[in-house]
């Protein structure tokens, strides 16, 4: 599987409970998804069905578990893949999304929140 120059190890990944609503370019409505892992550079989301193709711009609304603030960020789908649950062996779809744009206060909040996850 080609990852289109997106190295998922360029920033440490962290497991976090994050609700993700995303809207792909040309999509009529938001899709609710679960974050499998996140970094300051991007995230991997589990989806119920195949998501947008690689290269598709997406708008994301992130809600961290226990946080009152929601984050709006822009990204691009970098790759699609299958997800296999270690708990029950079920399979599903998922996609890696690289963040492309976010306001400085949003980046600061994201870095702080991920830093708190690292500390636990």
C-alpha cells in the first residue's frame, strides 16, 4: 500500500478518544467517525465504509473526550486501508488524514492536548 509521501512516523501517534466529524470536498453532509490514533501532523480514523479517495481535501471537527472545546482543522486523505480490531477480530475501513491547515490557537490546543495524552 503506497502512502503518498506521508510518513505516519513523522510525529508520534497517540491513542485518544476523539470524535471526528468530517466533510470531504463535494460531499453533501458530515460523516461521524472514530479516531484510532492522532498526532500533531494527522490522524487515522475508522469508518463504517470506504471514505474519500487519497488526495481528497477534508474539513474535520475534532472533539476530544472530556474537552469542552472542538477543533476545526483542514486536511487531506493520504491513504485508505482496512482496520482489524484486536479485541474482537472485526474488520472495517479507515483512512489516514494529514492536517494541512489550522489556526495557530488550534495548533497550540492540539499540541497541548496531545502532550497531556503523552503524560498519562
